[in-house]
C-alpha cells in the first residue's frame, strides 16, 4: 500500500511540476536577456485558459487528429512516471526500462507527426519530416547511452542503475562522461530547444514541433503543450537521476529520506533548468541542414561510450 501511494505521488508530481519547470526556464532566459519576464506560474494559467476554450478542428481532419493529443500526452506521462524522481521504491520500478522509455517517446513522436500530416497543410508536413529526421539520429543515440549504462550496471532499469551508482562502485569513468554529453544533446533535440528548435518562435522556416501542432486549439493544444512540458521534466529527471542520483531515497527508506529525496529532485531540476536557460541564451539556432551534424555527434559520443566501457571491461 505504501508503494502504491508513493507511485501515485510521483504520477501527480511529474504533471504538477512540469509547467513550473517550463516557466522557470522562460523566466531565467528573460532575466538574462534584460527583460522582466512572465511569472514562472504563467504556464499553469495558459493551460487553464486553453482547457476552457473550444477545440476547433479542421474539416479535413480525421479521428487520428483528434486522438493524437490524448495518445501523445499519455505516452509521455507514462514515460515520465517510469523514471525515479525522489525514490526508487515504486510499484512500476520492476517494469521500468530505458529501452521502453525510448519506445514510449517514439510512440508520442509518431502520433504527433501523423497528426501534423493528417490535415494536409504544408507546415504540418514540413514539421513532421524534420521531426523524423531528428528522430532517426536521436533514438539511436539514446539507445547507445542505454547500452553504456547497462554494461556498467548490468541492467537497463533506471532504479537498478541509480542503486549501482549510489553504491559507490562507479569511479571516474570516461564512458560516463561521454554518455552524459550524448544524453544532454539528445535531450536538447527531443525537447525542441535551441540550437535545434526555438520554442518561442513561429517562423515557418525554422519550426519543427510548433509546425505539427499549428492546427490544434483548445483542450487539444493544452494536451500537446502539457506533453512538451512533461517531456522536459522527464529528461531533467533522467539526467539528474542517472548521473547525479545523490539524495534519492532507496527502497525501504523512511519518510525523512523521501523528503530529502524530494528536495534533492527539485534542486537538481531547477538547477538543470537554469543551465538550459543559460545555454539557450548564449547560443544561436543552427540551420536545418546542420541537425545531422549535431545529432550525429551525439550518436558518436554514445557509441564511443559503449566501446570504451566494453574495452575497459574486457581488459
């Protein structure tokens, strides 16, 4: 019963915290650019306003277009629930797997791309093609990071990897640094952040994710926006949990340890969100033709991490 309550708390936490993390990134970017910026709670107001509006659907849209927001949000939400945030003592921990995480994110991307092409607009097809280009390199890079961590810890389960790192069995590993760099690059691409995409612009020549959701409105748009916010929180929790798991409560820990784990999770999430804002402020968006170079670098780093770890283990 305790594990069920903890799992329910995590299910609520990832959804409740996601808009605040997105609002914090926007606020830090605004301050770095010399603007006052909106309140970090503004995304909550935006989602509430969209939920109150009627969803206007194009006449050429099929049932797939109407179902895509619900499938996308559910897939991303389920993927976020599988990542331990403040404790590893979760009901879904035995079923959690990084390969399943990649699959769930792929399902969300697939449905979003289909919805972008379903209405038949030029922008939707443009965004969908660019999204598939990004996915063709981001997913293999993510899998290589998974293989590196599994070779090191002997498992692809996030809870087992976290327990292995916390046990002190990991020293200074070059492969871990390479895997971390690859995962950060994949996270930037998966969330459509600069330099891959600019979430705050609607320029048709640079849009990727925004181009696929241009035809959505009302509650459908709210679900798409919420899915993007949860995805960002998911990757922040994944990076902080796998590579800096200190503070996460282990199975059987008491309430005090879980409270410490919650505080550590919040601190790491907002610290990484601030670092993302600083990175985006200091770099320009790259051309579409450079996406392959950026994500190819992530794939290469993930591959090198796996090779170095395999060779070191063999020696």
